[in-house]
């Protein structure tokens, strides 16, 4: 009896405490909102937003609802996070490996890169790219073509757009190639386990990825044309490129800052992972006759990844949350569009801030879930 | 069940009202805000982050402008000293939350009076101290002389969280022109972006354009287009629920305007006590018991006129003499062809 009391009383008290605090806060908020004549409700989400957004992945205009404006902001946040995560991973792996290089120049350049970009506050880096680097670009009419068809200007980066015919056939072919590769890999693993034979899977995979989609061009009626941006006159002195895709400078500045900053942390995770595998493993693998390639692929990387993944997940989460700094440079992300303009136009502060918080929470938990799943997959399986 | 969800969600994000205890009561004659202001010894006033002519701080931190003068008038009326004001610079995005959460007691920040703001979000507009309208600024060299010459693809810089964003959509939508809105939180960022060529045009209230033009690297290379695309009555705002405080702010502003109408200004106010006109005598506290209605003494309006001046003096000092908008336009008295018209103080 005594034990039960000892065990449960503190827990019950703790729960009671939390409930009381939450109850008090709710009551307090309600009283204050009532006194100030502020209504609470989510009905505004279906009302017409009547404002426009600079950059959107889906069709959107001022006659759409606030809910759609929310979606526009959310997709813009996801877009900038997705691109930045990919770039920072590639950069991070390269820099991380470079730091372990035996070449003095490569090793030290990588170390300087990490120390430089990781020790300057992210907001400053965003400001640098946006206000210093990108503002110094030429006006559209004075811009030189990069690669012949793209233009980097103060108003944005203009690139050709792809105009597809029978895009679905092309995508099916790509899908078929991926399925074929998975089947091939399983077969190759089986062959290796049962007969000890090796097939150059990578070579075949690349071949499949190129050949199958290529076939769709020849026989599937797929065609691809490029719409090249062309200079258009807006007034006597102002120009713009029309046709093609325009990437606003706000997006470019944000991607640059986020990916360069986060790549330094990823690089450190990669370095820690590789250094975390003991030398004995490498020597033992070499002594049983594995080639250096096999040593890296079959012995070092599987063990290093186990160390790399969990801290890298944190970096991905940080990057996604840091993308909300977009509001500082007019990139229309979730915070600017929804917790900014929509909040101001409706005045529904509590509703909108709570929706925004829940959204970031959901994005973060989803990324964490995916990374945890991957981590589970590669962790040591006790047999 | 819905109630529980409703309560839970309100818990999640109630920064604004989190620890602010219920301060407003429905007392008939007593104003909690006035009591607190007297106890504190200064009026808490929300202003812009720097808009010459309306609310702008100089190097030593002195605020000037016609929006600033409204708060000074309230301080003169309630505390007897027009300098007893604490100014809080706010972005367009922060302004209403600052007011509803009780961080400030008057919002005098070139804020447009609209139905949804007045009725929906716990605010009350007390009057209009500047009649404005939205316009566009372009580079002179562009050759654009009217808004009809904007073409598809025009990029437009403006401020976040303003009626400007909505008007601009109405304007371009109704003309079927596609445009690129580039929206910044701070006015200075908008000016910098337009100056750097990021945008082809800059849109906001015309008074704002005139004031911000002075901040451009070459002000003379830019021109404000003649068209006005919206009505923007700008005025001070208070929190809903304290009707006495609301009246104090409203009549402090009205006093300034009526003083100009009757020719009472900061230098002749004392002499006007012996005027033959009862309306003027009421205005300088020599007749009637007008202040008692708010719980103030009888010299409240005299102090406003003596310490801050009438509306005309404030306009001249802040907007005309600084070269922002020398012509008063609609902001002239109704007796002189403008639309400034306030109810009688009696």
C-alpha cells in the first residue's frame, strides 16, 4: 500500500499540475478574448483571401480561399527545404570526405569552409546573399546569357521551361527502369549469397535509367521542347524575361544560405561517421581479400551511416525550421504568406499561429519518422 | 468534443493574451486605461518604424509627426504634459497584436480604417487624422505617366500586412494585368528593393510614397503617378471595451481640428478665454464642464491646444514645411474646400 502511494501520488500530482496550468491558460485566454470582442473560429479559412502571392507552385489568385493561401505557403516552404536538403547533403558529403583527405590543400580548404560558414549567423548569411550578392546582379536587359539560354538578373534567374508531349509515357518508362533495377539488385544479391558471383549492378542500373526513357522518345511518341526566356519591354527602361521559368532572387538567396550553412554541419556528421569506424575494420576487410571499393561499400559505409544518420536528421529538421527566416527577405513561405499577410488581413492571431505551429511540428515529425525508418533499416541486426 | 478541441487549440498559441489578466471592465464612467495611464505617468503609444511626417524619430530619439501629435494631445489632456508619451515603433504586422494584447493603449500609425478591422478584431477606430489614397511610384526614365501603362509581368514592391496588398490585387485584377508582388515586412526594405531595381514600381499610400521618396538614392529620378486607386482614411485606433478611453482619444483629435476651425492656436489660446464666441470659450475650457464627461479637469482641451497646437499647426510643422506634401488637398478644413469636418465639442 505504502509503495503504491509512493509510486502514484507524485505522478498524479504532476498530471494535476499540468492540467491546472493548461486550464488556467485556456480560461485566461478565453476571458481576455471575450473582453476584447475577439471571436475564435476557423471559418475564415474558406473565405476569399483577396491578396496575391509572388511565387506559387499551384494555381492561386486572390479569389481563392485562405486555406489555399495556406497551401501555397506550405508548398513554398517544402520546396525551399527540399532543394536545400538535397544540396546540403551532396555538399556535406563532399566536404566531409575532403576533410579526411591526405592532400594538404583539400583538407585545409574543407576545414576553412566549415569554420567559416558554420560560425556566421544564418540570418546574416541570408542578408548577405540577398542584399549584397544578388542585388549586385545586372538588370535584365544587361544580363549576359549563362549556358546560352539562362539569364541571372536582379529580378531573378530565368531558365528555359520544358514543354513535354506524352510526358506520362516518359514517366512510365522511368518507373519501369526503377522497378527493373530493384529486381536486378535482388537477383544480384541472391546470386552473390548462393554462388558467390558478382554482377556490376551499378553499371547496369545506369544503363537501364538511360536506355528505357530514351526508348520512349524513339517509339513512345514522347517529345521535348524548350521554351527559351525572351526579353520583353515593360517600359522605356525596364525589361523582363518572358517564357521559361523564373526563379525569384528571394528563393535563390534562401537556398544558398540554408544549404551552405547546413552543409557544414552535415560535413561534420559525415567526418565523425567515417572516423568512428575503427581502423581494424578496414584492415580486417582488406586482409580477407576485398577490393578497396568493396571495403568502402560493404564494411566502412554501413557502419559509418549508423553514426551519421541520427545527427544528420537533426540538421534536416533545423534546416526546415530555419527556412521560416524567409520572411526576412520576402520569400513567400508559410510564415510570410499565412502567419504574415493572412494573419494581418483576418486578425485571427491565435488560430493562425496555432495552425502554423502544428504544421511545422507535422513537417518535422514526418522528416524524423522517415529518417528513423531509414536508421532502423541500416542499424545492426542481431542474429 | 468540439469545445475541447477549441479550448486545446486556443491553449497552443495564445501569446498575445497569455499572461495578460483581464483588465477591461464595463464600468460606466471609469476608464481602466486612464487610471493605469495616470498611475504609470505616461501614455503608451504605438507608432511606425519611421515614416517622415507621420511618425519619425530623429538622431536623439525625439518623435515628430502628425500621428505622434495625436498621442501627445492625449498625454496633454490626461497627464497635463505632452512629452509624457512612450513611443513603441511597430511594423504593420505587429501593430494590432500590440494593441489588443495591451502593450500599447493608442495605435497612431497611419492605419487605414476599414470595416473588418473595426468590427472583427477587437479594435475601435476613433477618427481620421489624414485622408489618403494609394498610389504608385515609378522611375522617371521609364516614360510611364499613368497606371494604364503597366504591362503584364510588372513587379511591384510593397509592405506586408497592409490594405495596400488588397488594393493592389483589386487594381491589377480588374484590369487583367498579371504582376509579381514582392512583399517586405519593413518599409525600409521595400524602399531598398525598389531602389535596387528589384521592382518596377512601388505602391503604398500617396503620403507614404511622398515621404519615402526622400529616402531614395536619387529622389528626383522618381515620380508618383497621378492616379489614386483607393480610399485610405488613416486614423488612431484603441482597444475595444474601454469606451471612456475611446472618447478621450477621439475628442483629443477633434479638439485639434476644431481649434483650427475657430482660429485657436498654441499662441493665442490663453487670450481666447475671454472670447465672445461660446464655442471658442468651450474649446479653451472657459465655459461648460466638458472634461468631466471623461473624468478629466476642465483645462484638458486648452492644454492640447497650448502644448501640441491645432491640426493646421501640426500639419504645417510636420508635413508641409518638411516638403512632403505642401498641398493639404482633402486634408483641408471643410470650410476651406477640404473634407476635415468634426462634430461640435459641446
